[in-house]
C-alpha cells in the first residue's frame, strides 16, 4: 500500500456567455407594440433579456459575482413584492388568458414560441412577461359606447348623402320626358 496522497484535482473555471441581442430585439419590438415593459425570462423567473440589459444582471457587492436577476427582484411597481413564489407560479404556468393588476399595471406571462424549426422549443424554457399601464386600455364602460358614438356621428352624413343621390336621380332621370308631370320631390330640389 502506498501512503502517497492522490494528486490534487485541477481547478475548473467555466465561462458561459449568451448572445441575447436577438432576444433583446424581441423585447424592444414587443414594448413598441404593447406600449408597456417586456422581459424575457426562464420558466423559473430568471431574467434573460429586456430592452435595457442593465435590468437583467445583478452584481453581488461582496464577491463581485454577476448573476441573472430574478423577475421578483426587479424594482418595478408591477412586481409582486414579498411573494416571489406566487410570481414564479404565474410565470411558470403562463396562462394566455390570465393577467393580474398591480398598482396601475396589467401583467401577463406568455410562452415564447418560435416559428422556425430551430426556435420551436423556446417555449419549453422561456417566457415573455408583459406589463402594460392601465391607461393604455379602453375603459370598460366607455369602450362599449364607441360603436354607438361612431354610428351616431355617421348618421347625419348618411342622410345627406342619400338625399343628394335622390335629388340627382330626380333631376337627371325622372324628369327626362317632356310631358312628365313635375312631382313634389322635384320641385323641392
């Protein structure tokens, strides 16, 4: 038997980098469309991309280690403070028809799906979290009146157009015979 200790194991340092430029563009375009704030995160809630990548990383002040920030750690009014488990469940399940309201925002989580063969499986791990201010939405009471008000404002124009067409018909087509009796509508026009 040998009393010599085994040689020390080599120290392994691994560096992983993600090129998130394309995901950042997805977040920027989604923000333009929704007029809100958009983040792409993992199923567990770790942020991957956003329009401002400074929001994505967290630096440990003691060690200097850089890690992805969790969605629940964002300093935003729409984030569920103090209940990171509920926020994680909301992001993980990503029901398309479920939103929650928090301090003037509507927040929804969606499975991120790609259209090409290479990106179809994005939804297995990535979520799109969208926070839109409430003032971007039409009020429930006033929204129902929009169709009625459009119809009411178009009614006078429609009546004038119909009377103009009727007058033109009577003037040019109804009175072409010399012996035709002049009707009441023709006299009024």
